[in-house]
């Protein structure tokens, strides 16, 4: 079992890594959205409102970290990372629409449809999802397109979103909760790591190692999300807490309590770190990021 | 100038070609939607409600016709054709949502959100768009992914949809109308033909010929759509007519009148057919389909 390293230094290392790599992704995303026709400027503005709303950039940074570990091409890595962040952002925009969660705030700002209206929010989401696949196609690697489409689609994120909708207000068993989390959140996190490896032509063995890291990280991430929804600071998180309890959602804390949920998250982080042990110091960013997932306050 | 061939025989040939090739696409689409987890069956059902609602299948059949002309692999052609039809269907589902057109009927049936609710309609659209890219990725040709994403995205269909929204209730100049039509409808029609050629490794010269065919066909298609919105039979079309006039939309008939619009459409069909003259009898399906676009009553 790994010793838990000093929390403060972990957070500093992780935040500095996230900050630096985020900059690369943000520059790239800005570039991909430049030079659009005058007549769609308002749509681009709406897209940027959500895309640059202060997200953690965890997923795209995981793409870059994985590509770095396996020696991938930086341009391809930036395209792939941007695509993943665009898909994550589109899913938030559509989730916030009146049809689904009807949320007014996200990351401390009014949601996109509250500012630009539902029509533009719907189209901004559709546009982001489509642009993401343009970028993935531009990597020249069709395997990456298939991988991301699977994890974002009806057998992945969209399917998880649908199951979550169906489960609202119901008590669901732990197995079902795990399945929903895996599809809704875990799939895209695992995929972020896998595509970073795929564009780097990583070997089967490396792909398996990074997949195990991603799966455990994804589960821990979701457990911590559930915990923060109970005990988190609304100001730091930029959105209301206590919403799961209000909707009577089944969550880790509702099934196991806060303490046991924290232990579970920690166990999964240890397993994630265990999966990449063989890579030594080169995998340090992966270690910081893993611990950061449970130390984070938003 | 081409002589207009016998209308009745053209319609019969085109409809028989559309019927046969549609069957291939429908079988393929059913296959791609099979074996989904029990827990997303209702989502699959909703997707099928729209995907098998009696569309003309013009776009996917154009993919197959183009791939046939240039000797492409039939499995890749079916995947690509299905992807195009899924993208067309997703765009209709999202267009019908309350955020955009708020339409209650489509092809003579209640719209998806009227039957399954807005949440499922939104997710069904997202799922179809994502599945389309999974299929395009599976063709192994990243160029096809990029081509389709561009024509469906913010610089294509989504952008056109946005401009159309902005233009509602305004008198817009002819140039603007052409731009909106090109992006909203023309782009995906031209792309259907281009990707059929791309998966067949067609030469640059052939790709240019089929692109000219597609561009002219797309313009004629949109002009006829505008005409049918004025003079069409609601029963045959399965949706209300006169809606453009009610919304004070700028259309070909509103700018040029019905007669002149018909002439324009015919001129573009003749140019489309001219573009593929060199391929002789092999291109007969392309000729039928082109005339069918202006002879159709829905």
C-alpha cells in the first residue's frame, strides 16, 4: 500500500501541472475556434462562454499526461485533449438545459442557456460535439475516433445520462449505481488516458496499465463528487450542494455514509497508482493527479 | 442542355432505386443498434422511432450511389451511409425541440419529444450524432470523419441552423439566403456524395465532378423544399405547409416567385447531370435521383 504523501505538496504539484498543461489546451482550443465566419460570431462567443468557464481541465490534462508518458506527438495530443474537453463541455451544456437538469448555475456563473437562450445553448452543444470529432479525425487515427465515440455515446456517457434520468427518485442497488457512474463519468476519464496512449502508439501492455489507472481514477472521482455534493463548500464549487439528497439520488454517501465513501475513494486511488508503478518517476504527474482527485475541494 | 426525360419513368426508376438501397441502409442501421444493454432499451426505441419514421433516405442513398460509381467497399459504404442518415435524423430531432422550431409533427407522426419527452429526445439526438462518428471511425478513413464533421458542424449544418435562427422574421438578401441553404442543407448532401467517393479512393478529378453534382443537387433540393412549403400537399408531406410564410422567412418563392424558382431548380439539376456526363450509363442512378429531387412531392 502506498503511503499517503504530504497533502499540501501534492496539491501544489498537481495544481501547477494542471495549470501549465491547461494553458496548452486552452491555446489550442482558441486556435481551433478562430477564423470563423462573421455570421456565426455569437455562436462562437456562446461556445467560448462555456468552454472557458473555469473548468478543472482534468480530462484533457490526463490526455496530455498519458501522451507524455508514452512519448506521443504533442500536436496530436493537443487536438485529442481539446476534443475530450469539448465533449465534456457539450455534455454539461446539454445537461443544464430545461429538458434535463434545468440548472441555472454552473461553476459560479449562470448556465449557457440562461445567458444566450436555449436555442443557442442546444446548438453550441451540438457544435462542440461535432468539432470534437473533426479534431479527432485530424489526428489521422480512426481508432481514436471509435474509442471516444463509444465512451461518449449510447453505450457510454449518453447511455449513463439516460439511466441516471430513469433512476431519479428511485432507490437503486449499488451495482446499478456503479454502472451509471461508470458510463456517465468513468468512461470519458478512462478514455482520456487511453487515447493519450493510442495516439502515442503505446503497446497493449501499456494500454492495459493506463486503462486500470483510468478506471480506478474514474470511480474515485465520482465518489468524491458525491461526497462534495454533501459536504462541499458551495462558494468553492460554484454550484449548489445538497442537490443529490433533494432529488433522492442514490449516491456513495447515501449508501455507505461519508467515512466509508472516503475510504473507498482512497482505496481506488491507491489501486490507480499501483497500476502505473512500473513507470517510475516518469509517471509522477499521474500520481499527483490521482491524489488530487480526492484532495480537491471542487 | 439535357432533354427532360419522361417524368413517370424517372420517378419509377428513382423510387425503385431508393427503395432497394434504403433497405440496405435500414438493415445496417438496425444492426448497429442491436445488442444494446437492457437498461437503455427505451432510448434505443426512441432513436428508432425517429430513424425509421419514413424519411426519403436521399442522403444515405447518395452515399451508396457514389460508392457504387467509384467501386467502393460495400460494408464501408453502408457504415458511411448509415452515419449520414443518423446525422440527418439527429438534426431533425434537435430542430423539432421547443428551443428551436417547437414542432409537433414530422413526417405525419408526432415529433420525438412529443412522444418520449424532451429529455429523451435531446439524448437520442446526442446519441445518434455520436454513433454516426463511431461508424465513420470504423471505416478506417480519418479523412471521412473530418469531411463529415466539417459539413455537420459550426462551419456547416449547425452554423446554418444558427444563421437561420438569427434571420427569422427578417428580410435577408439573396446572397445570405444562399449561404444559409448551403450550410443548412447543401453541405450534408454534397458531403454524402464526397464521402461515397472518398471511401472508394476516388481520384481528385472524380471527387471534383461528384462535388459539382452534389452542390447543384443540394441547391435544387432546397429550392424545391421552399416551393413545396408553398404549394405542397400537407398529407403527402406529413407536415404543415405555409410555415415559411407565417414565419416571414426569406425563401426562393418569396424572393423570385414560384415559376422562376422552378426554373432555377431545373437549371441546377441540369448542371448536376452535366457534371457526371463522362461516366455514361454507370451514372444512371445519379441522373434518376437528380430529376427525382425536382419531381418529388414530399
